[in-house]
C-alpha cells in the first residue's frame, strides 16, 4: 500500500480509456454476452433509423473468421460535416466521444433505443479495428479507427448513389478472452427485430456457413406470438392490441396456453427489457382488470371463488413493444424500464382493448374465464393441503428447516441472502465468514440430482434438493408461493473449476425446470469466487480463471521475480477471511444475476447439456473441444 496519498495519485482517464479500463460498466462484462452486446449497439443504431422511417433494410454480415462483423443500413447516413465547436467531422466525434450523438433531443429521432450517446463509441473503444463508410449527399466517405482512436482522417471516396451507413468492426482480443460470435444468437436477435418492425427487412449473411436469411414480417408481433405458442393457444385465439396515446405507441400480442407458467417478453424502442419494468407492470395490471371485469359482468365466477392476479395470468404468453420519446433505462445494458408514468397509460389501453375483444368473442372470453376459475380452485386446494401439513407439523416454520442450514437472524426476505455452498468444508468457511445478520449458508454434499427429466415427486425424494426447497420456504410445483420465499438473493457458490461449474449447472437446471419463477423474478445469482491469488510485490490480485491470470502475467513482460501465484483447489482451501473478502462481502464481491434472455434458446441449451439424448451433448462438446486447455481432475 502506498505510504502517502496526494494529488499526483489521482488519475484522470480521458477519451475512451474509461471504457477500455472498465468495459463491464458499459456492456455488462467481457464474456459472450458482452461481446454480442457490441453487435446489438450497432444494429440498434440502424434500427433507430428504421423506427423513424428513414430506412427499410438492414444487412448484417458475419465474416469467415467468425470474429468480425459488418452492419449496413440504407438510412440517412451519419453526418460527415465538420462540427463547429470540436473541429472534427461529426462521424469521428460520434465514434470516439462518449455521450455524443443526435438522440438527446427529439428533433432527429422521435423514438430511439440509443439515448445515452454511448453505444457506438463503446464499440469503437473495444474494437481492434473499426471502419465506417457513409453514403450521403451524393458521395461516399470512409474513416478508420482502432481501440477508441481515429487511425486516419475522413476520406472522400467518390460519387455514390443512395444513402446509408456501413460499420465493420473486429472486437479487441486484448479485451475479450474469446472473440467468436455465435451465428445462432445473432440470427435470433435479428429475427426478433424484424418481428418488432413490420415492413423492415433484415438480412443476415453467415460467410463461414455460406448461408443467408432474410427476415420480414408484415404481421409483426402477431406472427412472433404464433411462432412461440404454435398450436397451443387456448381456443386457438391470439389477441392483438395496437394504439398510440399520450406520446406512447403500444403494440401487444397475447395468448393463453395450458402451461402453468406466465411468460412476458417486452421491448422499449426495440430494445429487449429482460428485467421488465414499468411497461410490464401496466400490461399485467391491465390484463387482470380486463379478465376480472369480463368474468364479473357475465357471472362466470362461482360463489366462493376469488380470482387473483396469478389465477388470471397463469399460462399467459405476452409480447409487448412500446415506443416512447424519453425512456429511462436502468443502466447502459437497458434491461429494465423505469418510466413510472407509462404504467397507468398502458394499464388503461390494455384493459379497454382486451375487455372489448373478449366481449366481441364470447367463446374465447368464456374459455379464458373458465381457465382462471380452474387455476383459482387448484391454488386454493394446494393452499389447503399445505395448511393441513403445517397443522400436523411444528408450530414454527423455523423448526421445519434443515438442520445443516445456518440461518440468518433477519426475517425480512428483501434483505436476506442464502448461499448454496458446495461441500461441508466450504460450508464451514462460509459460515464463519458470513454476516450472520442477513446471510444464511446451506452446504450441499456432492453433486445434486440431474432434474432435467425428473418429476417434482422424484425431486423431493432427493435429500439435498428437499433440504433446499425447505430452506427456500416457497414450495414447488402447484404449491409454489413466491410470497413465502425466505431469501430474495439465492446465490450459488461452487468451486471455480470444472467440477464446480457442473454442480452449478445442475442447480440451474433444477431452478429452471422446477422453480422458474425464481429466475424470472431475479432472485437467483451465481457467486464469483477466485481461482487464483496473484501477489505482485505488495499488490494482491484475485482472479476468476486462467484467462484472467494469463492476461495479468502477460502484462508483466516476463518480469516475474516478485510474483507469487496461488491456485485454490476449492472453496474449502480458503480461510473465512479470504472467502468473505472475495465472495461474501456485498461491498467487494461480484454476483451474476441469472436471467432468461431467450426462452427457446435457454430451453434448448438445458436439453442439450442435461437431457438423456447423448448425441447433441457430444456434438456440443466436440465443437468446443479445441478451446479446452486443462481439465480439473
């Protein structure tokens, strides 16, 4: 530690250096999700042109190397004239300066997903090479960039017809451990964009596979919903809503299925909001009011039955897309909308439109009301059975908790955390290093049951998983009640090796198949314990994996005379103080919240990794075998 702390110790990061130093602040991380976020930033800029009626075609090319992409649109083209204040071409200013862009005011973009003026410059900062070509005003222009800086002046290439922008970029391998785009992930995202914007054509070309697909859907969200639910919609009925009110443009598609889960995919200015927000709240409350009103008016609710919001929305599949002029997103990754003022507007639009649709189609309305009544009765029966069991058991719910659970003293679920720890040894260290006021520890012995094909009854016969369900307190299957969840942060804490990753995957499979509501509610997290402790002189670095270790040691340029590297074989090797410092302390730890970005893709991944069919898993492993350098044994 430095002996003194003075003004000379203050470092000011200029230009795009903050992005390169802390990429996670801007794209969420340097893993595959962060890498693909670069694509979304560039594509969303082109979609903004289409959203404001300036473009109708976007072409995305994944090049043969799998590590570079080109995005082209036929919009107006980024301005290339010289900015009077900064004495630079507008193109260079936009691509090399944070918070520079034309979307802060509604003069050029009434609706836009990119309002922070950050996205394009972040891609420039994190790219080894980026080339921008612009067609406008009868000419074509080009400028090249690398790692956040222009590598040449803006060049006028010659006369050209039409207008538009083309961005080629290759992410920087010094930032991203694995620069390899997944064509399936890109294709699915592009297809969803085409569904959201009827009339827009998006072409995706994969040069390595030699394939090209064009996405164009005039029916928009209705076609999207039909693809998701197939023939499983209740009564075969798909409800659609489209309206513009108070500066808000809303499109919605709804259906109910026989499934017991509720699924909502929402978008704001074409940006997927995987964590929901104010717009989803308005949709859900509007749906509940519409169905309740319809059922009450037509006397479809039997005496003694009270329809709850969960009863009405059970089995609902909804797609919601809104456009507003000034969305307030939570963070640069834009996973949640915070504009509270849109909730009552959407509530009113959805309630009125859905109620009218149900009255116009009594067959569908009656079927939906009957389904909600059935759900209410099933829920009541489940509660009665649970109460009967509780009456036969101990009076205090704490007495029914598994004996190996080290519970916390707080009884407020919103501040309580449960760490599911791999092994008794690690559990012992975690119990000593935790904050007993709000952190509980549940150690698991060995690898838990693979629940991909297991019924709820079989799951509850497994000692480890049965203890976990008891500790959570919310039940599972038809007896699930989110209101009884005892911890609002459930953290999976396993060793930072392949064995620990396998256990983590088994636990995620359990939550995804048997308690998906906890994932959708944002309650499940993955802790990030270090695999290495690296001492460089008096500095100590905690590193998550081999890639981070090699990157750190590589920066030393061979000077390793004062370097000491310690590899932890498991959490049990860490003393309580180390575990607290690196993994448990909220002020210093890193937790990854588990989210379902794409239902179909997640479902397929779980089936591939954990299903009975060996062939897809073998193919998955062989595709990635070349990347595996070391296997923990």
